[in-house]
C-alpha cells in the first residue's frame, strides 16, 4: 500500500501527464511513458535507464523493460519542446515587471563519449577545459518575494548539426519563444558572454529592460567623445553606498553603427571584498539611484541560473546518461523539466512540502549541512518516500485501469425482485 504522502506525490506526477493529454500534445501511451520515466528519475535521482528499469520490478526480464524505455526515449525527442511549452505556460502568471529573468549558456559534457550523435567540442564550465558535449541555453527566473528560482525554457544544440547556423541565432530562438508567451515583462540579467553588438541591438530594439555585465573592450560615447568603457568606468565617482559596496553611474550612448547611437546607463560597482570594479550596462537613461542599486543586486541573483544547471546535472545526473541519440538526449531533458514542474507544484503545497522536507532529513545532517537550493531537498525527500514501494508503477498493470464491479447486496436483490413482480 502507498502512504498518503506518496499517493499525493504520485498523483501530481500523473496529473502532469494528464494535463498534456488534455492539451492534445501527447497520446495516452506517451503519457504512461512520461509517468513511469518521471517516477523512475525521481526515485533513482538519475537518467540511467537501466536503474529505472530495475526499479520497475515488472513480471518480465529487465532487458525487455529496458528495451521498451529505450525505444520510447529515442522516438520522443519532441518532449523537450512540449515540456518547454507546458512549463512556461504554467508559470507565466508568476512573472512580474521586477521578476529577474536570467539568460545563460551551459553545456552537457561526456568526457569519453565519442560515439554520441552530433557530439561537438564545448567549453566545460566546471573544469574550464574543452570537452566533447552539447551546448545549452536556459532561461530561469528568480522571484524576489518568495526567493524561489525556477526554470522556464531549456534548449540544446550542437555545432555539428546541419541546421546549426550561429550561437546568436540559437539565443534569439529561445528569446522569441519567451517573448511570444510572456511579452516584455521581467528584468533580464546576463553575463559578459552576451555583450556583443548583435545581442545588445536585439534587446534595445525589443524594448527590454536588462542589466548586462560588460567586458572592457567596448567603447561608449560620453559628452560627444568616444571613450573606452573601462576608462569611463574608472572615472565614475562611487558616491553611493550600499550594504555590500559602493557604486556610481553615468548616462551615455552606445554606438551600434555609424549613425545609430542608443541611450544607455553605465554603472560602476566595487564590492567590499573586491578591488576591481564591475561594469554594468542598462538600457535607457536611468535617473534613480535606487533603481541602479536594484539593477546591481539583480545581477547577483542571476547566479541562480547556474544552480539550475547544477541541479539538472547533479540531481538527475544527465551527464552520466548513456543515451547516444540526439533525440533521446532531448527527450531526457524534457523529462527533467517535467519532473521539475512536479517539484514546483509541491513547493506551493505547504503541507505536502513540509512532509517531504521531513522525509529528506537524515540523522547526522545538521541544519548548516542541508542544501540551500530547495529542490535538492524535495528530490531527496520524494526519493526516500518512493524507495521500496511496490505499487509505484501499478498504473502499467492491465488490471489497474479496469472498472471495479460493485458487489451485489441484499437491497439490490430486493429491488430487482420487486421490479420483476410488478
């Protein structure tokens, strides 16, 4: 038998699959596959299909269960786009004008993987080395009121793909997907990899609010003179003080072409622990020092998007997956997003979240040793609840969906006899 808490979690997983059926995105067999895969990934905390097959405990040999799951993974690469659409549609109401939207590039690497389909050379963000893998683009949000970080969109691409044209076009593809659903809401926060003129022009043309950390090799116009951005930043008087440092700003112009200069605000910031100044660029001419401080603070919240990548890699061990087909890898990423949506729904249910957080506790764990990122603890708690439960995958049994016959009682016989006599 399933405990009440386990039943609630399982119901939320199956509800996600049913919601996709109602939206006519998938059929019922695919919904069953999603349910079993998400349950297995949360239970094992991995994308290893052999482990998931082993935990299903079916009445057939494991190799046949594994073959069925592998076949479904290979043919359901569309699940990534379906999961993206479902995730952003479910969470768009949470995005306000001051919600921090972090755009960042990532990677999936396979140290010894040479036979993976469309494998390319990528720069591993963890080891700072060049390895075999795939490129990622992710948009995540940080809600300052609830202090929650959650993903919205995730895309994967390979430079070895015939359809690949440029990294900027891949970036614009995910941005267009966001703008088509959410619009101009949110404050975009980006790191130095996005300070190219093409990306800046895109954001300025779309009228988006942004805070972008800049490199030191760009020029700006200030008082009619073209000046290097680092030199201009050093000339700014850090007259304003915050809890963690000092800052100042200048209203300048960004040259996109010979006759195209856009209004921007250059922000110079030095933290108490850092000797070097950090250089930020914001759209338009900002006049409020309070808003400038909010822009600076928003940049440091963008590090949550890196935590999202880390959770996808460590929480579900996507880099240890042995699926070599590109469509299969896309399918696994889609399943991770759907599993994350389940965790997001649980985080909103305070009673259920409390029970799962309690299940995540270990005897030797001290409060300071617990992971600060909420979703690690939710994943640990659900995995602990699921361990050893035999009825988790009962929905795959033939008898599970059959209508249960109501036993015939005394009053049924009485009424039937009375009807016949009449």
